[in-house]
C-alpha cells in the first residue's frame, strides 16, 4: 500500500446517491418559467410593451414583477444551488418556483387571483424558511463558517421579504429581497477571499457590511427614513471592499470560464457602486433617481453576477458542460450598455431611452442564453 | 517475474503519479488545480488486481454546489491515469477544515501570503 498525506478521517463521505438529474432540471425549468412570467411586467414598466387587461402584461403582472423575480426566480435558483451542494431539500426551490408559477397565473387571469396569491405567499414563506434550514443543516452536519453565516442571513432576509410581501408591504419586501441577493453574493465572495491575507480592519469592516442589510431592513420596518441611505451606503461599502480584496479580480486574463467570471465580477462591482451613488443622490433630494438606482442594482449588479456564475452552474444543475468562449462578454457588454441607456433615460427624463434600455435588457438575456446554448453544443462536440 | 496480465507496460502507480494526474483538475471559478489549492488531503493506492485507489478531498465550502463536480472530474482524471478496471473512489472529508496554509507555495506567493 502506498499512501500520501493523513489517513482519511472516519467521517469521510464516500459519495451518496445523488438527486436525480431530471428532478433538478425540472425545478430549474420552473425557475426559468418564473423568470419569463416576470419579464412581461418588467417590460410594461419600462414602456417597451403596452399594459393589457389580462395575460403576462396585465396590471397585476406589472405590480408583481419584483416578487416574481426575487421570491420566485432567484428564490428558486439560489436554493437549487444549495440543494445540489447538500443533496437534499429539493422541495425548497420547488416551492419557490411553484409560487412563481401560481402568481404568474394569477397575474394573467385575475379571476383566480385571490387564492393563487395567498398560495404563492405561503409557498414562498415555506421555501425561504426551508432555505434557512438548509444552511443550518450545512453548518450542523458539515462546518460553520463566516461565509455560511452570511448566506444564512441572506436567507433570513428572503424570509422577511416574502413575509412582508404577503403582508402587503412591498417597499420593505424589496429591501428584504435585495438583502437576500446582496448577502448571498457577499457570502460566496467572502469564501474566496480566504485565499488572500486580510488585514484586521478589512475583516472587521466586512462584518459591519454583512450585518447592514438586516439592520437596514429593521429600520425600514420601523418606518425610519434613514433606511434608504443606509442601504445604499452598505452597497457602496461592499463594492469597495470587494474591489479591494476579492481575488477573483486577479483572474481577468485567466483562460476558461475563470476569466469570463472575473470580467463579470468587475462589471457587477461597477454597477453596484453606480447604483449606490444613484441611490444616495436620490436620498439627497434627486428623488427621480430612486427607481433607476434599484434598476441598476437588479439588472446591472445582480445579472452581471448571474452571467458570470451561469457557465459554472450549468454542469452541476443540468449536467451540461459549456466550452469556454469570449462571446459571453458580448452579451455582458450589451447588458451594460442597456443599463447605461436606462440611466441616461432617467437623468434626461426620456421615456424613449428607458424603453430602448428595456429592449436592450431582453436582447442581452436572449443573447446570453444563445451563447450558453452555443457553448454547450461546442462542449458536446468535444 | 512477469508482470500480471493486463498490467504489462503499465508504469508503477504511486501516489505522486496520481497527484500529477489530479493537477489537471481545476477549480472552474479560479482556474487553479485542486492540488495547488490544497484540496487533496490523502491518496491511498493498494496494489493488486484490480488496483484500488482512494482519494480524499477537503472541500473549501459547506454549500458550494461545485464540490460534486470536482469529485467527478477528479475521478475521471484518476481513471485516465490508472489501468482499466481499477477501482477508484473519491471521497469528501467534511471534518478537516480548509485553510490558506494548504495552498501550494507558488499560490501562497501569488496571493500575497
């Protein structure tokens, strides 16, 4: 016998029966269906499509765009990633996706609205509680760590957001959902920063920034106006912190998807900082910039991260291995250009530019999906 | 003494040979090999027919969905390096904490340690 390193610990997991790929793909399809259901309302908001009496562009779909995107699509997608990691809890993302489908159905056919909305709210609350439980299980059975705790706080923010939405408080719910995404991303990036030496002040500043979203949510629920500027200050702080310490930024010239992910990270941090500046300007009296600040946060920051993460997740979620290509950066550039047009539309009070930005967002999403399909095909061709 | 059937012309398999094979497995997000990142905790090789290989990896995160992908890639790299019919097992050790001390000297320098 030849051996290197320590003998294996007795608690080694020698592999466990994986969740059926078909079920994972089924839930992924649910999440994407929720994304598509949310798009109609978003495009009406930007003036790309006219509102309708019923269907995916009806008034309710416009009002529920944020809920469908955050509680539905991102709730399902992020919890599905955790389910793959932990090999348990498939009901958690399934409930988020089903809630999204129910709400999309209710938006399209108002006759079924009341019971479907109540059911969606219940499913989303259960799903978010389930995500908190998945993180707790990971800490209990595997290992607690700061990044895990930060992501668990993100799940708590999602739970709070979903409950606030069900209680008819969409403004505060939006802060909960934004906190969910910000903390999930911050936790994931904090894992990578373990690769680099952090000064004491850097470690302490991160703790303060990571604690901010839930504190801000508490301020908002209490009705304190300081919640808005505090939120954007936290965003600005996190953008600067990651720009200073995230080792992913050192991979801009890397081959494979690592280089693509690094470019997407740069884009995301730029848009997070821009969103924070716009949000702070809105808090200082430029109120017309408030909506565009949020738009830059969701589309610029969050979707840049999605573009960077998607090629890494396709193999684990769908068993597809896209071959690295620089074409993904074209879709990212289109996304960035459309976000810039959206900002110009808000500053210049030009509805035409805002509608153009909305069309650009759709083109960027469709273009990125096409690039992924092409890359998967190239990967299959060997 | 003649080599066992099916093993003729096969170089002796030892942990260093397999460690070299595992250098081809990269963390998809970082682009660095799992050996350089210090994820390979233990390589056991038991000569015999079939050859038995057991590799233990130390995950960096309790909730990273890419962990199982790394296990799959490591198994494929080991299978490519070992004679056909070898028994390959890749396991995860959740009891051992990953720390930056596990990085290779080159990566430690690169990351500023």
